[in-house]
C-alpha cells in the first residue's frame, strides 16, 4: 500500500443497514476501498482474498473470535494482524466497545491514519444504535396502542362506559398503581382471557 | 447492603456454577446483586473484563494467562481465584472421518494413542491421493480446545500446523460447519458435541478426559487490581460459586440445575442435553450408542474448583510448544501467578480444600508434567514450534 493510497477496509457485519451507514460514511470521508462481508462462512478465506489493511467488525458478531486467529503465525494465517487498534489508547478502547465495534489492523498503518477511520466508525455505530432504539420505542408504542384499544373495548362492553370514560379509568388506575397504561391494559386482557 | 456486579459469560455448560450461583440465590445470600451478561465471543468477554465493563467473567483459562502475559493483545493482569470447570470438552468428527479412523484403528477406540495413530494414517493416505488436508475447528487461539487437539494429534505423529488445518470457529457455528463439510472435526465444550450427535452429523471420538485426566477449562476471572481493591466482594463471589458447584454436584439436584441452565437467557438449549453433560452420560454416535464417564465435566467435585498453578504452567507450556509464547522464567511465574489458590482459601478456609488433592494433568502421552522444567518437558515431544 502506497502512502497516498487510501487503506483498503473490510466491514464484517451481519446487519446490512448498519454496514451501509458505515460504508457511506467512510466513502464520504474519502475511504473508497470499502468492502462489506455479511456472510460468515469461510470468513478468513474471504478476508485473505480481499487482503485488507483494516478490518472492522461489530461486537455482536461471534466471528470476532475468528479474526483473533489472525494474530497467530501459522499455516492458516498468511498475513498476521500487527495490532489490535485499541491497543493504542485506553479511551479509544472504551469508546469503541461502548459503540459495539472493534477494529483490527492488518498492515503497519500509522496511528494517525487509523484514528479518523475508528472515530468515524464509532460515531456511525452510535448513530445506528440511536436509530435502532427509536425504532424499538416506536414499535413498542404501537404495540401499547393496540393493547390499550382492546382493553378499552373490554371495559366499554363490561361496564357500559364510553370510549373516553374507559380511557380515563385506565389512566387513573395506572397513576394510582404507579404503572404504565400499557401494563394495566395488558393485565385487563390477561384477566379477561382467564375469565372466558 | 447488596453489591451490584456485572459478570460476563458464554452460553456453555461449564458456566454452570456461575449461573446457578445467581439463579438459585447463592450470590444473593452472599449480599451480591449479580447481573449476568451473555456474550457471543471470547474476545468480547476478554475486552469487557479488561476495560472494566465486567467485574468478573467466565473465561477460558488460557485467555486469562495470555491476557496477563500480553500475548496477542493488551496486557491486563488477571486473577483466577476459582475454577468453574475441569475437562468438559470433547472431540467430535464427521461420519466420513469417523469411518476412516475406525478403518485404520488397531486398538480400543477410546484409547487416544490408537485414534491419533489412526488419524496419522488417514492423513498420510489423503496426502498420497492428493486430497485437501483435514480441517479441525476449535474455539480460540488461546483455548484448551486448541491445545487438546494439538496434543492428541501430535502424539500420533500429525503435525497440527503442517498436516492439517486448525481454524477458529465460534461454538454456535461448529455443528453447521461440520454438517456442511467446512470442517471435518472439532473440539468444543458442551452442549455442542451432543447437539452434533443428536442431529446425526457427528460422532464423539473422545472426551477430553481421555487425553488429560485433569484439565482446567474455564475460570472465574477478575482483574488483578480489582481483586486487590475488593477482597471481600471477591471472597463472597467465590463462596457463592462454591455453594453453587456443591449444589450442582449432588445427583438429586442435577435435573433442577439442568433446568436452570437450559433457560433461554442462559444457555438456551434442551435441559436434557445439559443433564447428560453434568451426569457424564453422553450419546456418542447417531446410532444411539451411549458412553459414561465419571470425569466428563467436573464442577467442583474432587477439589476441581481450587486453582492449581501447575495447571497454569501446563497451559503456558502449550503456548511455548506451539510458538505462541517464548520461554522465560518470568513468563512462567506470571502465568502461574494468575491461578490464585490463596484467594480461594481466603474465601473458603478449610472447607474448600481436599486433604489429599489429586495430581494435575495426567496426559496420555509423554513424560509426567514438570512445572519446574518446561524446556526439558517439551524436549520430550517430537512435534512443536519452539
């Protein structure tokens, strides 16, 4: 690899969305040689075929242990990993583990050339986690909505309430018991199921 | 007051003492509020322990030593005050490789020298006809599985680096890889060997207890500085794990222990498979052949939980033999100092100790292990990377 050429980067991630977010970020920053591997079978052989300088892998991926093999000098390992990037400083270890990503350097890249890659990686992983979190919350809000609607229906039928009255009853019970409306609604569904 | 602790583990049966300590209330009885965090890779467990995201971890014994020596990674001194298990691994081979080995064997197939010699003949024949070298899966470069496979095949004359391929595979991928032919065999802990047999894609060729009578497997690991700063918390944790190990080793508790371990958020497999492992009563062939061993996995019985620095020295010797570590008296001392019988004794006193502890290792080949002369010991083995 010449000094001016951008390093070749491999992203090992089973999440296509996260990999795309990261890949896009790296390309925008001028790292054009980015390849995404999503298939974990024969991972080492694929990596050797690509011969990258940097490998990024998400921490949810059990195949991280496969990469650790590249630290070894053996017949199966053609180009040993010189360094685990996080070895360089404690703060970057913490930040990358928190973000859920790890980086391996195959060639002797200079630290200042690694730093922007890792920083970008961490920020994109964090952005993805935030997105995922929002998505999960939206999903569970939708779920709650459905449960509350069904509980309201039961209260209206059994107690002859209007929809508004049923909702007020749910809300006041939740406040009194210091629970979420969704939880109260769920217990009504469970109870009515049992009493059927 | 309860002390909150975060402890990482990999879903394997040898995390039993830790899981039962938490789920059966032994940890709470010691004033500990433990959150168990299930992890997907040994690299994650090691890193999260090293940087303090975990207070303690279920860890491969060789990883604890490698971390203390700074091999392949950041150097973080680890203390191991409690063995979570001895033995417990097995070597499973594909049906075609099993047939090939049985076709070449000239002795009892449970005798490891017999299978190792047969493997050497299989390897030689494959080479002669230009077949691809056999591929063996194991779990981590610094793993008991790696060293046990190497020790076994090298005894029969198979060079693990030249004659076959050894590859790291995450345990959950082992069975699929064997079924798809990506690997011809693997060495892994429970429950994966049994799952391969149940699915009809593998034969258990050896229990590790065939190869080594007493091999330390996983340890309870903490950072050395954490151990120094939190001696009472550590002692409480060791006691909780010890009580759990005692519970598990009572035959009448096995079914309950297996149910606890089988829960989806713990190991997440069939309770029956877990119990077969704890009982040492395993189906070894898809045709239903069973095999019993009183030494399949030791969780605390026979003094298994008390760390033995000789075991650490043996693991270090394997690192030297296979070119992962250079030999030096300082490194040997560092490796042995990872295993902390003193911390174990401080927590348990007389109760945790056997009057007459059994000897360490007991390998099927080579001279008896001498921790005081590793170079001399390794000189007795023809194959190695030193």
